[in-house]
C-alpha cells in the first residue's frame, strides 16, 4: 500500500471518527466505543510509516538525531493539544467545548492528510 497511503488513510479515519464523535453527544456507549476505535486507528497507521519516511530521508549516522527530534516534536505537539483542548473544555459548557476540541482535532488531521499528499519517500544515498 505504501507509506504515504497508510498515513493518509489513518489521518482520514481519525478525522472521520472525531467528527462523528463530535456530532454524537449522548450516543450509546457501544457507538462511542466504535467511533473511538475509528479515531484511534490513526496511531498505528500514521506513526510507523512516518518514522520510516523520516529515517529513510537522512543518512544512517544521523538517524538518532532525526528520531530524537521527531519524538520530541511529537511529545510537544501532544502537550500543546492537551492544553488547547483543556482550554476548549473550560471556556464553554462541556458539550460545546468537547465538540470544539473534536472538530479542531479533525481539522488538524485533514490538514495533515493534505500535507501528506506531497510526501515523496526517498532513500538517502549514504556518502562513503
């Protein structure tokens, strides 16, 4: 299927699950569970191929640095997301804040999927 396709499929699945969750307040628990699985598919679909593209784009001796920067960026992004979604939840009634956070996350996923369309996986030629 290819790394690029896996990344896009994962991000679209996440966006779909998040939008459906945002539009389903008061849904039964079984439906929320199904939608959470759909939203959660992004992790295993997106992270490994993104890591592979990154590590294949740098010389082998720079792999540790690239991996460290990637994982640090991921952690900073996660912390920032928690802060922003916490702001949404506390600045309005809970259902409104929850929907705003979910729609925002879905929008970021769609924008990221759009950016992934320009990915050009390549193998870095190691200089001897």
